[in-house]
């Protein structure tokens, strides 16, 4: 038996009614801090199917399919190596510039694509949102996780490319999941804000490409963070992707020093952005179905 007590676009809870019946009570959050993250675990099967759906739709009716995951970072690496490595002769921490930039392009490609997908996910699923109840938080989470499939393929190519340049990763390779987790949390932290705002104000979809462009220039994708003056390093470390990219380079090649200071600053910023994003998304969830 199902009893609906309020807006079906907000959080719900199961209440036992007997040995074979349960009541699904759907009601708005009563407190600011009421996140109801347990609903994500209860809806984990739906989350799996949404991730799988996103992966299949992304390459449906494409001529070369998932090969785009390999072609895009490779072409970007070749162009960057020509202009920034050969012509501008930017320093690359003693690494071949192609390896230096490829180790940054793979995590950055995941971040930029995932953040764009998370921002648009509420609008793209507006028909589902207005017809059936489910934890709305599943949509941005699924958009962030589906990008990990493309990342895994790009990462495998990056490993082959690194070995081809006779660079053998050390134990630091084991720390790469930590940097990847930081990238995923950055996508969620910023994406929760943007996805809710995009459902309310469509201007956000025009802002996102500009934001990603600026963010890439503010991240050490094509240049080394060592070029940043020492007194400004802590400010630079407030960019979470600076710690992620430096961490990937260090973890993959084992050269240089671990980005300890930038990772600490990035960790604090990511924690605050995820926490704030969850609260903001939770408060906007009740009105998204009416405004989307």
C-alpha cells in the first residue's frame, strides 16, 4: 500500500505496515540538515542502470564508437606537444613533454566531460522527474560515475604510452585511486550546485563552457605548477584540479615531489563544496520538478 502525503518530487521513507505491506510516505525535508543519503543505497540498482544507460546512449549511432575516448586525448596531446613543448619549450619536470601533458589530459578530460554532464542532467531528465518519484540525487551521481568508463579506457592508453617512453611507475601508482576520488568529488561538489541552478536558470548552460575554459587555464594541464611563485602556491592549491593533476603526474611517473600542500588545500575545498552542494541540492529538490 502506498500513501502519498506531499510533493512527490522530494524525499521519501518506507514505514512498516505489517508482515507483507509497507507504506511509502513521500514528504518534503523537515530540516536543513536532512539529507537522507540512505535513499541512495536503497536505490543502488536504479543507479547502476542509469550509469549503464548513459554509457550506451553516449556512443549510440556513432561511426567509431568508444574509439573517441582514445582519439580525443591523443590529438590534444599531439597539438599541445607541438605548440607548448616544441615551440614554446615549456618546462616538463624532466619528463618528455608528451608524457607530461598526457598524464594531465586524461584526468582533465574526465573532469570537464563529467561536470558538463552533471550540470545538464536534471534538464535532460525533466520528463522522468515530473512523472515518477526517486531520489533526485541519483541523477548527478550517475552522470559523474558514468564518465569513469571513458576514464578507464583513457587511463589504460596512458599506461601503454608511459611504458612506451620507458617510464616504469613505482609504488606511487597505488595512490592514483586517491587522486581519482578527489576528481570525482570535485565533479559532484561543483556539479550539484550547477545542476540545481541549471534546472532553475537556463543561463547556467552558457556559463559552464566558459567556466571549464577558464578552469583549464588555471590548472597545470599544459604547464608545470612549479612556474607558480612560491608565495602564491597556497592560493593555487585552492583549485582542486591542480592537486589532482599534479598527483596524477607524480603517481604515474614517480618523478618530482608529492603535491602535499596543494592536496591538503584541495581536500578542504572539495569537502566544503560537496557538503554545501548536498545541502543546496536538497533544498532545491522540492521546487525542481515544478521549474524544470
